[in-house]
C-alpha cells in the first residue's frame, strides 16, 4: 500500500503506518481538504461540523426547524376553521 502524506504528521503516526507495511511518500504541497458533518453516535449527541483550516470554509450551527402543525391537524382549530369550499365556521 502506497500513500502520500502532507508535512506535519507526527513521526509516531508515520512509523506506525510503516510498521503495518505502508510505503509512505511526502507530498509536494497540499493534497486534500475536508468538510465534515458527523454525529457522536446514532442514539446520542448533537451533530457537529468540522471545516479544514487550510481552506476557505467555516462551520455554522443552525437551530433545528420544527414544522408548524397545520390547523386542520388540531381538533379545536378544525372546529373553528371554515372549510375549503367557503362554509361558515
């Protein structure tokens, strides 16, 4: 397995990859960029984002959107609302 890497990786990481049989070569310049949205687990935790600091990009947190319940779905509102054909309430 041949792999390129960018400068800055700790020697311990690179040595561990070599010990596992990887042939490593330092890349000339930058070779990647990452933008990520993840969740800590399926059942717990809030989603999070990560933007590669080497590129233009940022992470924004947007509040969850809860859809409004249509009046026709609420029994009390349905009793007061006129019908679609123009009947009086």
